[in-house]
C-alpha cells in the first residue's frame, strides 16, 4: 500500500513536503496499530504538487490537505 501525503499551498515547498510526510506517517502508524504490517506500507509526500482543488478558497485548501491510499497488487 502506498500512503500519499498532500498539503495546500500555504507554506514553502520544504515545509509542505515535511507536513505531507507527517500526515502520511500518521496514517501508516494508525493502520499498523489496526493490524497492517509495516512492511506492507510505504509513505510518500507530494506536498502541494498535486492539488485536487484550487487553493484560493477555504474549501479548496481543506480538500488539498489530505492523505490518499493506493492499494498495490
């Protein structure tokens, strides 16, 4: 499973990368506590590089602060 961390565009690139990584790691730890083996999960941060909504509204920024799970076969 790939766990992707995303942010809005509110901070500089390095800060967004760090925030995205922390989000992804938090989900990885949670899933591990629920029984998913750590070696079955990988984390990656995309920071603000892959928005799904415009960052010029509160709702758009909220939508961009997310974690995406990709199940790999």
